[in-house]
């Protein structure tokens, strides 16, 4: 991992480095020719239930190092019920992806949202939601996004582990309300594990009844023709984008869905970073 040429006063470059270190391990399976049968088995779970947990994908030691770097940056409580009044977040952190995304989304898929999230003791349950529910297209339909939640701390039923309604990715436009009467499942998993789920799955952060915080990093990815939640062309300076790998540059939006979506003056926007 190359060190960045500069450090912003708010520590955002440090956050970028840590997130890339974390997520580069997720890409390693794809780079090293992971067994397609394993990906097939994981995708079978995703297609059936809308999510899958991959346990112990990276070491606890690495997660502890990431936590030590991220914690000083998590200084502001959430602003509303959805963000959580006892939950702290970092936006615009840069990360990579999982091999499963190649089975779910079209080539040149985009990074839609990336956060570090720390749920503090006493936080209540987050409202149940679908990550791509803001796209105004009726359900049932295929998902337009997929997401990963990396457990930096152990996820337990008491400390705010993500909860989900299995099979709800197949629903129509019905809303589960607070989830009463549904089979809510907690994504209990040790630090270093990852939850992968489709953008149509109903889920939310759990209530933290424990005495400790529950930290995670979450990345959402969307189809190359869909608008990203966070406008990375503005959120991340061109100077910063030039320091990223070409893979990340394309996920930030310096790419095209051929033949016509995303061009700048009739050409691929990746050229803007070659000057």
C-alpha cells in the first residue's frame, strides 16, 4: 500500500488508506482465482435469501488496527433516527469490492456509498429499509445495488448487529414497518467477517443493549447506469482521485456504461485523470 503524498487536517487521507487496506483483501480472492464453486455456493445463498455471511475473511489483528485508526475520526453523533442519535459515521471513505459483485451487477459498476459506522451503547434500532429503495421503480424487480458490511468489532445480538428479513429481496412494494411479525435475523459474526446483501433486502442496524460500541465499515455499489448516492466527482477532488488505482477511479465515476452513459465531451472521463 503506497503512502499518500499529503495528509488532510481532518485525517481523511488516513481513513482512505485504512479503508483501502481493508478492502484490498476482499479483492485478493478475485485476483488469485478463487474457486468458482465457492462463489456459486455463496451466490446460491444470496439468490435464495438476499444475503450471505462470509466468516473470518480477514484477520482480527487487521480489524483491530483499522479500528485504532478510525476511532479518532468518529467524532459526531447522527442527526436523525435513520443515522442514529448514538451512532457515529465517516462518509466518503474509499474502498474496493468483493468477487460476488461481478455476479450481481454489470461491468463498470459504481461505488454508491461508503461509510465507517460506530453504534454506541444505548442506540435504538434503525428503521428497516432497502438500500436501493430510493430508485423510483416498482418492485418486485432485480436489485440495482449490492452492499457489504465488514465487522470491525464482533457483531452480536446485543451490540447492534445488522438485522435482516430473509427472502424479503423478492417482495413487491409492501413495507414491513418495524419488523414485528417477521422473521428478523441478526447478522451475528466475528470481527473480520463480511455480510454481503442485495439492495432489495429489508434490513437495518440493530439496537445496542451492550456496554460497548459496535464498529463496521459498509460499502454500497450500484449498476453503472444508476446514479450514485454520494456524488464522488465532487466529494473527492480530482487530485485525490489521481492517486487512486484505476479500478477505484472507475468506481468513483470516471468510467462509462457504453455507449453513451457517463461520457465527457464524447469521451471516457478516465482521460480527465491522465493529465
